[in-house]
C-alpha cells in the first residue's frame, strides 16, 4: 500500500527513538566527565589536556555501550520486574561497566600518552584503585549519574516521548488549540475475555496487549495521550504525513499481535483483536494537575472520536473513520467504504462514517 510503503526504513520509529536516547546519554555523560575532569584537576592542567581527547573518546564509546544496555537490552529483559528490582540490577551492571571504563581510561592513557608498559599501566591503576576514598568517589559519582539518567528515561516514557519536555519547558502552561488526528483504540470482546480469564490473568492479558499495540503506535510517532483500562487514546498533529502514519500504525499493531499470537494462545488461549475510531479536528491542549502534572486534551473532537469507536460495535466494524479524516488520506476507493450518515450519541446531527479496509 502506498501510505505504508513510504514509511518503511532501515530502523523502525521505536529504534530511532531509542538510538536518539542512547546518543543523548552518551553526550550527557561525556560532557559531565569533561567538566569533572577539568574541575577536579588531579594532575597538571597540561597533562590533563594532553590526555583529554583519548579519555573522552573512551568515555563516549563506553557511554554508548552502557546506553544500549539501558535502552535496549536491560529494558526488554527486565520489563516485567518491579521498578525497584530493575533499578538495582541496572545499577549493579552499569557500575561494573563504569569500572571497566575507568580501567580502560587509565590503562590506555598510561600506554599511549605516558609510554608505559602494560605491566606498569596495570600496577598504576591498582595503586590508584586501592585508596578507598578514590573508589568511593568514583562509585558515588557514577551512582548519581546513573540515577539521573534512569529517572530521565522513566519520566520521559511515563509521559510518552516528547511530552516530558513540553511540560518541563512550559509549552502548554497556557492552553493551546491544535488541529490533531485522534484515534481511540480498544480491545475487542473485552467483557467475555475478562469473564473467561478472571481478574489477575485478564490484567496480564491487557498489559501484554497494550505493550505490543503501544510499540506500533510509538513506531509511527503517535503521541499516547492516555490508557483507560484496555483503551488507548493516541494523537498526531494534523499533517499529511501523519495521516499515513496513523493508518500505518494500525497495520503494524495488527502485525505485532499476529507475530505474538502463539505466545498469547499459549498463555491465555486467546489472540487479541482491537477496534479503532479515528477523527480529525481541533482540540484544546493544556497542562493540568498540581502534584501529578500531565497534558490534557479536550473538545468536541475527543468526544466525537470516542463515539466513533463505540460505533464499531453497533455497525459490526473493526476500524471506522470520519469523513473529515477520510478526505485527507491516499486510500484507494475500496479501502474506505461509506457507512452512510450515522447518528452518534450526544451529537445533534449525524456525520458520515467510513469503514477502513486495511
């Protein structure tokens, strides 16, 4: 399909987001290390400046490797563990990596800059390592750095990528009207599934369902607004490229569930499906909250999209979109079948809806 093929690339949207995060971590750690090295001055300044390029090349490279552990390997491996266990395990592993990084910095600096032998470089490192104060300072320094980094990652992902910085920079302190694509997505047949699985297993089922669907939404740059039970509300700025991303996200979400169908069947004896309602229009976006701040979206567009998603049941359709959204797409004629003028609950007049065939 034209709208999907234009968004295929070497890296998925999720991978690009994670790679950017790794780069930010590496740059942040390297800059902090430069500042600490120049401020502490444990040697003559000329000796520091002479070895600084080599030191920071090692720090940047190792920071990229540790960032990969943070964002890719450990995140996926430990995602089902409690946050405190994640934090402790990540900290221990990354402290070991930091120890290795300090060893490489000392060892290679002695060999390449100071022209020492390997034996001399090793003994020099051990001599610096033995004083407990030096070791304690290094551990304390890296603990602070790791904590700040982990908090940034967790907070940024809690608010959805990009939202944290909007709140931090005060972009929506005053409410703004934006034209957005809004999509409501929820689990199909959620009530009979809950009755079959029971409370705990149903919660696990929903959590797994939301994980795989959310990865698809993030991959296509959707901004996840909120989770309500098994329902996900996501938006994009109203642009031509985002219209295509919205539809591509539906296809990727369905593909993610199909790829993991055997896992769902083995664990729950159910393969999840979902329903979607899509609309486009103006919404008011603003910051709300006192202790827990968040971005809220309100307006008729939000209410209408929720009603369109509810109409999936009544009209026996999986994916329904409004004419406002349909008119902005590159869909072939057969991919958007008119359902006629439909009266939606709470609306004074009916709107034309289309069934999305993808």
